[in-house]
């Protein structure tokens, strides 16, 4: 690793932005493999498709999920995403068969039903002349879908708020918050933030776990009563959920492990799809020509009826739009790994324990790999060729990861996204609301997925010629804008369940700045340049003696933070 470039100097830029944006700038400056050194922590940032292939495929056994497993332990335990080693192997072998072909095909009708309910809510807002916040809409739609798919539970979140929905989102936001706070230069929460957060999160976990336990018991009974033979591609007629499959398979597992698996599927299968739909809608709202082509295709292939599995083959352009949207906005934008043993990558000898960010964002926008990388061009993936995936694109395209830890829900997610998008585009013209997006842009913020900074606010117009009679809506149910915003800006301190005052936010900024100063010192710099007024707000650049003082002060702040973090950990 000694010869690998080290990102130093303007590290300050990293703080306060979605992490993948400065990582992109650093990649352009330092190359496709470099070390990001922040204080005592070092990360290797990978933006090279061959190295990504080594890590995910060829040498996959030499890597674990590392930091991610530690962060997600509180919510997913040893569910598939954070699991490592033998546990992962065993659970993957059990869970993957539940998402078999017949199951995914059977979900298509449910996606269509949910699409109609969702469209009815959109039509209600349109009739009331209201702007719709699409990120909230898609999150709720995807939650309703995953609830039915995984444990046959109807959250009905497009129509109502209730304590279970609130608890799911509290837990989810906490998971997102932690997955971005582990980077010390990011936002290290002072103890006083942690305590109310922990409390709210613990309470929410109890609600979610109770609900999962109830669903497990209910499903056990359904399976017992049905007494169906468990065969390959088993699918219960009464309850085609993943939970039913797992119980019917006789999977001998603790209820804690089963809950971990369900929670993982609930979280993994929901926010990602909602984010893909949100950014695809943003891209189409800002690219009328591509929107017109999607609408032409959807009008021709499905019209007002519900999509079938055969239609998936025909909705080729719509699929390419989603493929291209996942290139520009990969969910998640960064994959996390840790070396379990010494490895050699691109000629560099890597020590055991090294933490990695495989930046999918960088790979997907790497100018060496993609012409006009920042442009939305669905046609770059020709309709008469195979659908792009990590294999066809030689690991330059990783919307669902690759190798042994590839997403288990890729087919499910693609069908869900195609159907939902097709049904919305068939029924509505979509324009950004200039009151919210005066410059036509939509800001990004980092969570586990890429969120919008202030929502995606659109004006919908019922399309002439699209029948839409099936969208009859109930005047008595809540309109979308009367429901709570579930997208409480994942990954920001403000996203927490507790409210923060100015003092607390200032303290967080100090911590961030301190980490930048210490990071600069660690990589041998003798000064830092600041975009926002110096480590302690005095001057835009700190050098010489003042730099040494700033480093000492910063180390003190970070040491206190670390102590607070350890205390909070113990209190959990
Ligand atoms: C568009 C939607 C989705 C996207 C973009 C997506 C993306 C990904 C990615 C990139 C990974 C690999 C993570 C890594 O290597 O570190 C992954 C893993 C995973 N995904 Fe998805 N996913 C989506 C939908 C789903 C759905 C619907 C489910 C379940 C029903 C699901 C379940 C999982 C699980 C369990 C893993 C972990 C697999 C393992 O480690 O063995 N995902 N997903």
C-alpha cells in the first residue's frame, strides 16, 4: 500500500456533502485506487472495474462487510446484508430459493394492484390541484409492496400513518444515520444527541420486533393449517410470502435469526427501489424526449390494463431508462468491504483489516469506462442487446453488486420498478414544480441510498386518452400531502427522531472540522485550507504554529467524541 496515492490537502471538502460527490473529485485527482486518510482511519477508495471484479468475484472470500456489519448489527443482526462467514453462507442458501421464478412471477400481479392504488392517490392529489412529493410517495408504495411480498402484511402506508409504519421508519433512519456517521469526518453525534436517538430507536425496535413476532406466529399457523407439500418452487396459494416459504421449508432457525432475515429483506428491498423510482422520475421529468418514448411504449404495450410478466419483455425502452437511471444514481452509491487477509490488488499489497469503499458512483461515471458519463442516455444500452449487468459491462456497472454477494432481489426489484414506472407514466405527465425546483435541479444527500435534499416535488397532469377509470379514488382517505414525510433526510443530524438546537449543530460542525484538521496532519500536511473559515472559524487557512495548535485542539475534541461514543455504546 505504500506506493498508493494518498488523498490529502483539501480533505475539508468532504465534510458536509454527500460522501460520493467529493470521492468523485478525489478520484479524478488521485486515480482509480487511492487512500483516504482521516485521522487514525484509512480507507482505500476503488473506482477501477478490474479491482472491483477482483474484490467482489475473484477474491471475494478474502473480504467481509467489515464496518457495515458493525453498524447494522443493532437492526439486522446477522441478516444477509451484514452477515459474514459461515452464517452468511447458510442463510444465503436458505433465503435465495424463496425468491424463485414462480414467486417473482406471482408478485407481478401484486405490483400491478399496488400501482393502481398508488395511481389513485396521485389522481386524488391531481384533482385537488396539489403538488406531489414523489420521494415520500415511492417510499410508501415500496413499503406496502415489500410488506406484502416478505410477510403478507398490508402496511397500507399510502393511505395512513400508524405506529408500526412510524417505527419502521425510525429504525430505518437510524440505520441510515449510522451508516454515514461511521466515517469520523462525517457527522459524529455528541452524546446528548445519541441518548434521545437511542431511546426512540429502542422503542421503535420493540414495536417492529413485536410485529415481526406476531407475523411469524400467524404464518406458522397458516402453514400448519394448510399442510401443503413442500416442493421445489413451493408457493402457497393463500400466502405466497417469503416468510411462508421459509417456515414451510422446515428451515431450522432461531426466531432471532428469522427476525434478522425478515428485517434485512424489509429494509434492503424497500428504500433501494423507492430511490431508483424517485431518481428515474426526476430524470424523466427533466428529459421530455425520453419521457415521450416511455409513454409511447407503455401506451402501445399495456395501455390501461395491468402489466403481465410477458409485458416485461416488451417494455424494453422503459427498462433501459431504469438501467440508465441506476447507472447515474446507484443505490447504494458505495459498497463497503474489509480485507480478511493480506491481498494483492492491482499490484498493491494490502494488509489484513484494511477498509475499502468500492465507489459504484465513480465506476458508473468513470470517463474511461463511459462516454459522456454524466449524461442521461438510455440509448447507450441498445434495445436489441442483452440487458446490461455486471457481467455484460465487465464490472463497470454494478447496480445490484456482483459476485457471491450480489443482490438476491434484483429480478423482483426490476419488475417492481418497471411496472410502477410504466403505470405512473401511462397515467400522468410529470413536471417539476418550479416553486420547489427553480433551477430544475434536485439536490442529493447521502443515506444508505441517495436521497433528495428537499423532496422531489412534481405537478401531475392526467394524460388525455389514458382512460384511468380504474383509478377511482376514495374521497374519505387521507391525501398524500396529509401523510407524514417519511423521508426525514436520511443521514443528516436533522433526520434524527429528536430535535436539535443551534448549539448542538455547531458542536457537530466542530467535530467535523476537527477531524479534517487531524486528517490533514496524519497524512503529513503542515496546514489546511478551509472553504468555510478555518477549523475554529478564525481564518480560511491554518499553517505553521497555528496549525500545530489547531491539531492539538482538534485531537482533544475527537478524543472527547470517542469517549462519548464508547459510553453510548456501553449504555445500549
Ligand atoms: C432497485 C432495488 C435494489 C437495488 C438497487 C439493490 C442493490 C443491492 C446491492 C448493490 C447489493 C450488494 C451489496 C454489497 O455487495 O455490498 C444488494 C444486496 C442485497 N439485496 Fe438488494 N437491491 C435492490 C432490491 C432488493 C430487494 C427487492 C431485495 C429483497 C426482496 C433485496 C435484498 C438484498 C439482500 C438480502 C442483499 C444481500 C445479499 C448478500 O449479501 O448475500 N434487494 N442489493
